């Protein structure tokens, strides 16, 4: 088993628990095209947010003075749902034109080799997401000098807040995280550049917090790593939406905040338990192949290997390609992926 992974010509990196997964294999595009599409989609959906954030920072926005009746919020709910549809359509249509599938964007849940959802991994991703949100929220609360306009928290406002939370979770993670990362990496941009662009875009519509935007950037940076590590966007969307929803609802019902705390504690307790359980199963299923530990196939030379034994065979990393090709193939901890390395399986 190699002690490094090479991705798109980058320098080798040690395979650790914090190591990121390899990029999806996609046709190359020009940086000009990547930046045009990224900024076009971003401005279509966030231009008003950036402008409003600037006006808030300058003190030209005041708290809303409205009773928030059902007629007002019903029209806003329709607008929110429309925005979600436009965001998904733009990202998928631009992606399809250059060979980027929904799976390459991470719009799937982690699965075992037998096709079942890997709930243990979903739990760990969610636990990391809640940690990122809590840490960023604490820093933001300590440093912020501004806030969003507030409105009367009546039943209509609470109903609207549920849809608004879903919008934030879906659109922000899809447009400002996944679409940015996949597009710029498809154009061959280095990681430092992708990181700067992703964080700058995320922070641009949160500047109304003043110094508190640093907390947003801490949260965004951790979300960025979680996405690169697991390449599954749905848990990030769900946790982001749930975080916003708990924040909205707890303004009226304090018991909601208590429920959120208990849910977070439950995830943080369950996450290490699932990791230890799966690690124990992997260790029992490992087989020595003469040059290192590798996933054990249960169906002879067929590829990809299948069956529950394979699903827990080895930790994520580069392993000799079970198809017999003279190269390494990426095992994500549950199944073989399409990512291969040019390094010989038996160098030397």
C-alpha cells in the first residue's frame, strides 16, 4: 500500500484521517470559462445579498416594521422556492455542459458497496458539520458588531423561516462550495486559489456582522474541508438548514434550542462509536496481499468487488487496483471509486 496519494499532478500527500479525497475525473476546461460560470451563477443568486450586506454594514438598513401576515410571507415562500429551483437548475445545466454530474458535485449520500446508505459515515459528517457551525457561531457571537434585520416572530414568520433555512442550506452549499470547488479544480486551479475564492465568496454576503465575519469564515473553512474529505454535500446542506431553523425557531420557543443541543450531543456521542465499530470490522476483514494491506475481494477477479466483507475491508486510501491493472485505485472506505493513480502497483 502506498504511503501517499497524488491528485491531478499535485505533490504527494500522506493519507491521514484529515486527508482529502481525490478530485472526480472530469474533462479539462479553461480558467476563463470556470471563473465566468462560477461568478455568473454566484451573482445571479447572491448579488442582492452582497449589496444588502454592504448597506447593513454601513448602517442604512433598519429592523423590519411589519406584522408579517400570511399574505406577505406566502409570496416570499414562493420566491424562496423559485430561488432554490433556479440555483439547482443553473448548477446542473452548467455542469452537464462540461461533463459534471450530480454525483461529481457530491449530491449523493455515502453508500456501502452493496448500495445501502452508509449511515455511520453520514453521522460522522453531520457531527463535523455541527462542530463547525457551533465553533463559527461562538466566534461570530463574540465578535459581531451587526446583525440581520429582525421581524416579529409570529406563526407566519416561523413558517417562512423553515423555507428560508432550506434555501440557505441548499443554495449556499451548492453554489458557493461545491460548484466553486469542482469548477475551479476542473480548470486546474491550485488548491490555495480555490480556497481563497471559496472563502471570499462566502464571506462577501456576511460582512454585515463586521468583525464577526471571522466566525463565518472559520465555519466556512471547516465546511470546505468536510466537503473535500467526504465529497458528500447533502449532510452539509441538511446541517446548515437545521442550524438556521433552530436559530429562527428558538427566538419564539426556547425549547427548540434545547432540542438542538441534545441533537448535537447525540451526534458527537454517536460519531466516535460508529468510527470505532467500523474500524474494528475493517481490521478483521483486512487481508495481506504480499505488498501491503488491501480490500479483500469476494468475487474472484471481478471488479468492482462486492459484498458486506468488502464494504468494511480497509480504510480510505490508495490500494492496488483489483482489476489487475498496473496502477493504484482509490478505496473510499466502502467501495472502489473511479479514481486511479499512475503509480505502479508494484514499483521497483
